[in-house]
């Protein structure tokens, strides 16, 4: 083990160390470099994988064959970062953060060599890790979590080498649903085993039921309200089935879509502050609370929910890139903040679009809010216009005040992005009555005269008025 060649505190030049080479980490490094040149700021970044600055959200579409080439998911290669005077060290894992001495220990995964690198400023962008329940057989060959580009490549390698065509997806959140579609597209017989009563626990169960029906329509076998107890293996040690208390489901490949947790092992060992969900806690500038020269962003942090006022862990590339921009601006001598989120997310199952923003019913109950919930059915275009698709919109409004609390949308083409209207309204703190006056675009190919969002808002207004004393 040795110290790095140069000190981060010698002379006038500062050293920024970045742990993690994807969205938040490299956005922070790039933004800091824009503001401060190499003569002012040395930047050293560590990435344990083979890729940098890629779209993890696109992995299911690459696996499913919608994207023919992996490299289309890569926004910037290691070489491109190095051309911008960023000392990017690939296949190098940081194993310890020494806060007291302002340094990190790293290990080259190829040679095994270790060294300490000092820092003046530190960015932690270690991302999230797929949840792998502690079950017999869970680490057998053929069982895959899908979080990084390396994970996606490993899954594709398994799919290419496996002769069987039976797949089991464990979990029915965003990753589980998207991976089920990807495997159907590759010609697999797919079973989804889901612990919840309906898929997509980010929706209320009544809206999740619409997703369930659509998945069954694709030929996916849905097993809800069931928990996996073990992964069964064959004589060759590879996965052969997934078992619940009541049944076994044959599998040549298993994909874990249970969700992710913040990867904060290093941060916890270093004594940095973590929230209830295991993510790092930061201030509005994305600085780790109580630590002047340490920042954190991306899937390893918790963020403020602007509606409930509580901290949440939301693993999305949109947030990670914004975190990186904020961190890079502050590290580079500028000023920026990340105020929080309203919890907007979209997905799809083939032609069915799924969207949500704000609070679900159980979120509102947990926050101690009283509310009215309404559901409407409408169409994406004027009803008489060809190919008008049905959509269902659910809206939550606060009791008496009428403040918008949340919106969920499930429907055909044109459904998902309508949630952005609600996301803006939530951020602005609008009431459902104010929403009914929004001047939204209208033409028969794009919307009915009353957009579905406005129809839901009108119904919510009526419900709020009925609830008034």
C-alpha cells in the first residue's frame, strides 16, 4: 500500500476526489471542470466498473432488443473524460473513506494494488445496489440483479448461453415490469412473482390492477401476493426454479426486480449521516450534513419530498444528473441548490403507459393528511379522432384546502407525459380548482376539449366542495 503520488493539499491547487463514475459523479466532475481549470483544481475519479456516464434506465430496452448496441447507452467514455483533464481510474474500487485525515483508500481490481489518495473536496456518488434477499440459492449462476451496465452485459451473456426459454422475474416494480417486457420481447416464457397484491407498488392497488391486466394480456404469468422462499438449482449448480410457499416456477434465468437500496457501505463505515432509508443526508447544496468538504448525490442519497416534507430515497437518473450539476457548481466556486422532488416517474409495458407523481393514498395517510381521491376515464385525443386511446387518471386533493397531492395515470399512447402537468402543479403548490383554469394546448389529434388532467381536477374540485362543512 502506498500514498498517491501527489498531495491534495500542496500548493494552491486543490484536489477533488469523486467516488463513482456514472451520472452524479461524472456530472459533478464535468461541471467543476467547466468552472475551474486543471491549474486550479485536480480531479481524480474512481469507478469500479467498466463503463462511465451511461443510462441505466435504458438497460431493459437494450436487453429486450429495442437498442441494438450497448454503446448507445453511453453518454461519455472514460477517454472523453480524460481529455477534459479528469484523472479517471477505471476498475478501481474505493474501499475506505478516512474522514479525519481527508483521504480515501482504493484498490485496483486488476492488480490488487492499493493506495491512499488525499482530497480537499470529496464527492460520494456510489449509487444503489439491487436488493438480493438472503435466500438459499440466490447467488446461483443464472440469477441476475440489473442496476449497472456491467449487470446488463452479464444478463445478456446468460441469455445468449442458455438454451432454455423460461424466465422468472422476482418483483414487479419498475425494473421488474420493464425486464418482464424485455424478456417477452426476446421470446421467453415469463413468470413474475410479486410480493404485493398488485404490480407497481408505486401506484395505488386500484391503478396497479390495470397494469396486472395488461401484463397478462402480453402472455406474462402474474403471481401476486407471493413471496419467494428459495432458488432451486440443478446438478450443475445453475438455477432451475424459483419456489414460494405454495409452488415452484421453472426458470432457466432469474431476474431480480425487487428494487434497490442506497449503496452507502463506505459512508456508513466512515460515520457519515444516513437517513431512515439508508441514504446519505445532505443539505440543499448537496453537501453531506455536518461535513464542509464532502458532497453526495445520485442514488446513494435521500432527498426531500416537497409534498409530505419527509426524506425519500428515489433512484432516478434525472435526479442524479441534477445532483451532479449542483455539486459541481458548488465545488467549482459557484452556487446551486437542489430543493427536492415531487416523486415523478413514468414507465411502460408495451403499449401501456404508466405514470405517477406526488403522494399515493398510503403516503398521504402516513403523512397525516386528509384527502379526497377521484378517478376518471378519458381519451388521449378527441373521441372522434382515429386511434384515440383510453386512459385512467386518479387524483388526490387535500381535504378542504383542495391542494393537489398526487396524480397517477395508466393508459395508451399520450398518457404518461401528461403527468408532467401535475408535477408542475405540485411543485407550484396549486389547488385542483386552480388547475381547472390551466391554459393547456388543444387540438383533436392531441387532446379532447377538456384534457383528462382537467377532467380529473374538476371532479376533485367537486369532491373537495362536498367535503366542506
